[in-house]
C-alpha cells in the first residue's frame, strides 16, 4: 500500500473535522443531561493523577482524554474515522469483535480496559445478557459518557464504572471470565504493552478469554492519516508473540477490514 502524501493527509483531516463538527450539535443534545459535577464525584481529575502519556497529542489532540469536550466528541470521531479509514462502521467493528466469543460460552464477568465510551462492552452486553461488567478507563469523562450509554441501553444495573490504570488494576487474581480492550495499544508507549498484557492475564480466570482489537498493522501503518506519538513502537510489536509471552494460549490473529484486526485467546485451566 503506497504512502499517502502530505496533501492527502491534510485533505483527510479537514474532512474528518468537517464531519465531526456537523455531528456535534446532536452529540451535545444527546449528552446535555449529564451533570458533570455529580458524575465526576469520586474520580480524579487533577493533572498529576493521569499517566504521563495521556498528556501527549494522541490523535493529534493534546490532553484529549482529560477534558469533557474531547471526550464528548469521541464517538462522533470514531463514527467518522473508522468508515473513512477502514470502510466499515464503528458498530460493525464492535459487533464482529463480540461475535468472536462463542455465544454458548459461560461469560458471567467481563472487564473492559481503556474502555473509552464502552462501545466494546455494549456489544458484549447485548451478546451475553447474563454478564456483569467492570468498565474502566483513566479518563473520568469517558466513564461518565459510558455510564450514560449503558443506562440508555438498559444495562446500567449490570455495570460498574471505575477509574483504573490498565498496568495495575488492583483487581484480585483470576477475577474475570473475559478481559477485553480495543484501540488501546496504538496509543500507549512500548513500555506499557507488556505490563498491560501481563495484568490482563493475571486477572483473567483460568479457562477465561482475552479479546482485543486494533489498527495500524503492517503496510497499512504507512498510510495512517492521523499522527500518533507511539505509532512506530506499535507497528514493531509482534502481538501474537506478546500475547503468548503474557501467558495466553489458543491465540487467533484475525484480520478484519483494511487495517483492522482482532486477537482472541484463552488462559489455560490450572
């Protein structure tokens, strides 16, 4: 796949911003009922709390996860960027991801790390109606939006929303039937990836599942339109090896649409 020119990338970014701006009035109306002062109680919002990497220009936006404006625009941005970049919808990405766990699997407890607005968890909640969820992120604004969406879907009583660093979650060993995340590792420094995977393995129950999705692999990364601070780190990771090194087995790397992929695996029974 040939590299895109600087002109191509600028035209793409201009179109993304145009589409996001067009969507924002409906977004603001959707979330107008959020009482931020109330929803942020119990969460940390001070600059010093956040991991250093959060303050980098992820997606070209500095401190994007530490303010409500950028977090409110997140779903609108995904609904623009994923179809433009990958020719599939954000919804289809999440639904296909959920379908990788067989529906007859006994999934009672699910953790989503770096959940953002929890679209991945919502797809799993629809697929496994008996499951309960821990929705985690370092951004309290993302968590407030995720909780609004879970409540609107009628799943609010099935989920808890917690501000958690994915490197050291604090959950006990062997806590969850399924640990999932998506679009996380291309936003984190290379030192984080093995630590997060090790933590994912630790808190997965024996016999439990890991489920992950991301972008920017291989030749597709040459055409990435939006600068990411750690993209070079990300594209040089061998994720099949990294998941196996963390301890997961029965791993399957599953390409989806252009530039999108899934990883699904298990933690062996002890």
